[in-house]
C-alpha cells in the first residue's frame, strides 16, 4: 500500500491537516499516540526498557514510571538516544500491524509523526508532507493551547529539527499560516496521492 508520511514542528497544525485527510477517508496512524500505548503493551520494548533503565521503569500494575524515565533521559543525550533506539522499532512494528488491518480498497495511508525525519521512519514512506507555519503563528497557538511562556515554547522547538532542515527531506508542503486554506491544499495533495497510489498499485501488479 502507498504510504505517506506527514510531520511538522510543534504548533504547525499537522494534526489539523490529518483530520482533513481522515474526512476524505484516508486512515491515519498517529505514531506519537501509538508510542505512548506500546510503552505498556509491546513485550520486547518493555523488556528492553527495564534492561536499560531498571525494573523501576514500570510500576507493579504495569504502568510506565514516567518520572523515573524522564529523570534519566532529561538532558542526557546518550540515554535519550538509547530510549529512542528501543521505542522507534516498536513503533515501526505497531505501524506494520496497523496497516495490515487496512482494507485493500484504501488507496493510501498516512503516518503522522513529530520526529518523522529524526527517527528515520520517513525512509519507510513513499512520499512525505511537511506542515509549516510562521514562528509567530506557532508561538501564539502553543501559548494559548498549552498555557506556556514564549521561553518554554522556544525550548521545545529547539529540541526539534528546524523547518529549514526538514524541508530538505520533505517532498510536499502544507502552509498553515492562517491565510492559505488547509482544505484546498489537502485536496490538491489527495488527488496527487490517489494518482501516485494507482501507479504504485499497477507497478506492483
């Protein structure tokens, strides 16, 4: 099945774009949501986390001890990389299992991930979309949505690749600047993906 990856920095509005694709009947795999779920469901991942960060990484009831994990990986790039090396393959497994449930009549699927490029998962997609927005727009959205300060927003943004860096790897773009219509942009991409999916399908036949 034809796979489309979609990403964007915090506050860019990538989830909004995904909702429009869903209205058009395109299934969306939300990788960040899946990652939270598999932390307590994927046996291989759980064993790996315990081996790397100790049995206290989980409570007796099986729930993740977020405070313990955060205390280890916060400001520790090596530990964070170690955690990501465990989580990313588990997310890939979850995506494969999810996609196996999608009917063959569906032309293509969308994989939404905040770190699509950073994790390398974009390499498993046939094409990618980058949702962008001006800094001022993202700042306003995040401050209103999360009740955070500009300094806190900047700190979160600094942990992600910049739009400029992501643009070098992206194939398509959606500009969410509150001036251009997201719906019109999604509709144009949807038609393009339908055509590409058909070509992909015929090439596989």
